[in-house]
């Protein structure tokens, strides 16, 4: 049989499910999958676990929902809301951002620091790293200030 590297995990689980219904032992199912999928085959212990789950009555091949609250605060909508708010109100605190967007203070802080790469400088949210244009502008301004200071202190000499 030809190798099929694009045989997904869900497709392999579906195969395991049907072969389990036919009461094929896990080792045979694994060998068949290895023939079909080659290196992309699920491990033997995984095949055994899924056979056991299907024999116990499981009917679906998707992963079961995991415990805990879903990660809702750092989705793209919230991220763009935080970005827009901070651009409009750069002097805002993390608490104000969190209250406006409707997320926890910790989530707001994570979005500001990790996702948007901002940091608080003299009560303003600013980009964490300067890009070339702001650096060049600062350099030009520093040179102009230096020339001005030389002119003032040395009287034009």
C-alpha cells in the first residue's frame, strides 16, 4: 500500500474507530496504520488508548474539551480594542484599560506588554523598541540642540 503522509490524527482515529467496531486487535490496527502512514503513524500506545476508549463507548474522534476557562481575553478583538484605547488615551493605567475592554487586569497587562510590546514611560504607553525613523529624528534633534548650545555659550564661535 502507498504511503499517505497527509493522513491526519482525526483520520487515523476514525480508522481506529471503524477497525475497533470490527473487533480488530490494537496491534493489527497499529500495523495497518504503519503500513498506510509510515512515519506519520500514531504511536502504538495511542492506538491502544483509542481502541480502549471506543470499546468503552466513546463515539467521537475529536479531543474532549479540556478543563478550565477558555482563553477569551487575548483574542484579536480584545487586542485591537486595547490597542485603540491606548492610542486614544496613552496616559491610561492598566486598570483603566482592563475596565474599558472588560477583561482582567492581568490579561490587560499581558496584552500591553507581551502582545503589543508596550512599556510605561513617564505615565505614557510607548513602543518597547525604537525603530529607525524615531532614532534618526532623535539624533537630528540632538545635533540641532548641540549646535544651538554651542552658538549660545560660545557666542557664535
